[in-house]
C-alpha cells in the first residue's frame, strides 16, 4: 500500500512540475522558431535593397533537357490524362 501512495505522490509531483515548466519550454521553443524566421526575413530584405518598392522579382529555374540516345528511337514527352 505504501508503494501505491508513493507512486500517486510522484505522479502528482510530475504533473505539477510539468504544469510549471511546460509553458516556459513552449515559450522558449516558439522564440527560437521565430528567431530563425526573422533572420531569414532579414536576409531576404537585404537582398531586395537594390530594388524599389513595388518591383516584381521573378526567379526562373532552368529546365534540364532530356538526353536520349539516337539508337533508342523517337522520344515523345507526354502526360497521361484520366
């Protein structure tokens, strides 16, 4: 019976400590996440200093050409539709 009361007491103590420290840990984690977002945003805004407000920046990725051996035959690029 003594082991049961000890277990219940430790369980109550654990949840009480969790209730005390969980908000602090959550606030620390959120601050850490937002700090990373702010740094990323500052890097983007520094890059945009050479442009005026309202300018549109379009970054285009180059498409890789598909190389097919001549002995394979004719290559047809198509998409299947349902």
